[in-house]
């Protein structure tokens, strides 16, 4: 696996590991800080926003409150009884940052599962 990661890095394309399989589309690096799991996706803002909306719908979220501006948006919702917040931010033409927080203090594994679902929608 290390050889695969090294090959992608040398090619200028860092893989994102989802369920044990390497796919391209994200920075491959997640930052977990203050209860939020954040990464950059190599997709335009509108496509990343749409993937987050589809993830929220797929998870049967309730009390969904989307707030979208030109280069930033948030989606607040409740999923499985937990408060969830998606923050989507434009960084460049094909680069968007997505941060996900589950619960009041954060839940890294739950946030990772939501990021995995976002990746699925980005790849479709």
C-alpha cells in the first residue's frame, strides 16, 4: 500500500482511502481538530455542496437547515439523534474544503463515515 501512495504522490495525485480502497478525489489528508474532521476535495464548490446535500438526504436527516452563500455554506441537521454540521468552503476553482462535526464535542468515526458518503457522491 505504501508503494501505491508513493506512486500517486509522485504523480501529483494523492489518493483518498475509503473502505480500504484508494481513490482519487480528495487531498487524502484529514485534519481532526476541535471536534471537526476536515479535508479538501478536488472538486468545484457546487459539486461538493451537492454531495453534502445528498449525504444529508441519504442519512434521513431531520431539522435540516442549509445556508449557502457564493463561496461558503453550512448544513445543520440531526442524524440519528446527533447534531451534525457540514461546512463547505470554496478554496479554488477545483478545490473545496469540507468540515464535518457530529455531536457537541465531535465524533471522529461518525464524521469519517459521513465524509466517506460525500466521496461516494462526488465520484458518481
